[in-house]
């Protein structure tokens, strides 16, 4: 009687006698499945009850064993299943070809029962070890990602302690950024930078863009009126304060600033007030000299500032905000934004309106 915990061996051979011999040899130790052609083998290997190892004949009519192995190794579902070729071919180049396309071993015909049992046992053990190692890596990666997210969230909460509006502001802006980034993933100028992983990191890092405001005095940060020139210069420093705080956090974590998970947050914090035409702050960066993360955040931040009520101003309509961003009003001009990002904003502006409505509240 077979146990559900037994490993499953898939035998692929077009000769009934060969299948009978191999099945008789293995059935008392393993669950055995059989396929008499390559197409059936691929279906079984891709099923929910996939085999743990495949014994694959090379010389079959139609799709030969080499092609079956190629297709197995090209699929995410089956590429990790170990394949042992069963063959009467003895040439070195045949073995080399098999190993090159992903086979783990060869067994020559006529088969030796002890050799078959030993090879199957060995490669199943290696397969189990690899799966156990992958599971540990996955768990460790999840722990690291969780630690990253907790760190980012904890730092973002600091900014909320200074400004009652910040909590909703960061919820809105991180969603604006993701809307833009997901569409720009296919853009020729952005696709080398933006992928699913980087977009997710952008989404989670965006809440830190204004963390430097914890260093701005309340008399400036919460002033219910227009700032003086001197006060505005101090307000501008929140970009530098934020960048420096993140650098300190990276030092404390012992990470490399070039590869740290906080590098994107650092970029956004220091560059989200830079402008495409070079008129922004704190460094007057211009064009593609501005990090992509900063370019995305710039338009998200401006839109949110326009449609939100603050202690020093009333909110405006979505339509009025779009008009200002695309046509300009003296303070905000279209040439402040990366043209590709601006074009994407215009295309997706209704999605911005939906997000703004979802997370809006009275200041």
C-alpha cells in the first residue's frame, strides 16, 4: 500500500516493456505515474499533483526526450523537477547535450536495478534538500521584507506627529505614485528602472517623503498664513533633514547606502521638490538628473497640495488642479515636471480623483 507521503516518479517511455520493467522496480517504494509520449508527460508534470522526479526516455517518436526536457526547464511550474534520462545512447556528446538542457543524470539501457534505485534515491534526496533550502530562504526573505516595512512605517509615523493632515496625505500620495509607476513600467525611458519589485518599494517608501518636517519649527510648519522668505527657506530644509535622517538610519542598520532598502526613500525625500526645468530645490537638479522616484513624487505632491485643504488655504477641485498642472498658474508650470510623467498624469488623472476622494478629510 502506498503512502500519500511517498515521492512520485513519472516514467516517460513509448515502449510498454520498458515501462513495465521500470514500474515493477519502483512501485513498492514510490508512487509511479506513466506517460507514453512527450505531450502527456508535460501535462502530468504541470498538473497540481506533479511528480517529484522524471525518468525520461530520449528516443521517442514525435517529441523526443531532449525536447520534453527543454520544455520542462522553460516552464516556471516544472523547471525544478529533476530529470534523469534513460537511454541506449552512449556518445559523450549525447550526455553533454542532456546536461546542457537541464538533466541531472543519465542511466543507460539495459538498466541495472540497483543503479536505478540508487540514482532515484540520490536525486530525490537532493531535490528535498533544495526545496527545504528554498523554503528557508523564502521565510528569511519574508522576515526581511517585514522588517523593512516596519522600519519605513515607524519612520513615517514620526511625520504624522507634527501635522494632522500628513496621515491622509501620505496615503494619497503613495497611491498616486503607484498609479503613475505601474503605467510607466512599459515606457522606454522607465522600463529599465521600474518593475513590480521597484514599484512596490516606491509605494512603501513614498510615505517618508516629508519626514524631514519633524525638524521644521511649529511656528513655520503650522503657520496659518503665507510664509516669509526666511521662513520658506527654513521650510525647504525639510528635504535635507529627511535625507540626513534616513542616512543616519542606514548607518545604524549597518547597510550599504547603494543597496539599502531605504535608498529609494532617501531619493524621494531629497528630490521630490526638484523641477524638470531646474528651478526646484534643494539643489536645482534638472531633467534626467532628478531621480525617477523624485519625478514621480513631484507631480503627486503638487496635485495633492492643490486638492487638499490646509490651515493656510482651502482645497480646489480636481479639474482646477489638473488645469494648473497642465497649463500653469505662475507658481506651478508644466515644465516643472518630466514630460513623460506629465503625459501619464493627464491620461490617468481620473484615477487620481478617485484616490483623493477615498482618502480626503477636512483638515
